C-alpha cells in the first residue's frame, strides 16, 4: 500500500483483510506519527466502516489492564449503541519506520485475547508507522 486511497473509499465494503488495510490507509492520509495511539473504529453488519473513530493514547509497551478495560467498554458499547453484527476495527499507530516490533505483535495478541474473553468481534488488527500500514 504505497499510494493513499481517496478518503471517499473509507466506507467501501470490507470483504478481505487487505480491504481493512486500505480503509485504514485512506483514513490515515499522509503517514507520520508523534506518539503511539490505538485507533478504534466500527464495521457495521453491511461490512462498511462506520463514521465513528476514537483514539486511545498508549505507551510503547502493551498495558493489559488498559486493554481489558477497553474491551469491556467496547462490549457494552456494541450491545447498547450498535446494530447486531457490528465488529471493532483496531489500528495501532506509532512513530518509526521498522516493520513490526515484538511489542506491536504483543499488542495484537493481548487485544485479540481480551476481545475473545468478552465476546467482541474484531477485524484483523493493523499497524501504521511512518512508512506503511500493515497487518499485525
């Protein structure tokens, strides 16, 4: 994913993991990040990204308590505010240009495990750094 897709493509249907990467790439625009963030979005039952995004500042290393609390809150939010079949899209952003660090993969592991424990359906998790958007 070298070129930036048009922002209008951000709500195109997501049928494959690569589509999720393209949606995140369109939403991020030019890459370059000053601090680590976890972006949270929602994919409706129609497989389109909802126009709701949140950012959670995170540290370089995963915080299990933060992750558990986030997934619990997302579970409650999904049950009360979204239609059945909605899933959560997650993007970890951070400065740097290297591929995936051990800590990035640990974030993905912990997020996936917490989502499974509380019954939150998630999309494939992606990482964006100063050079690329890629799956974790």
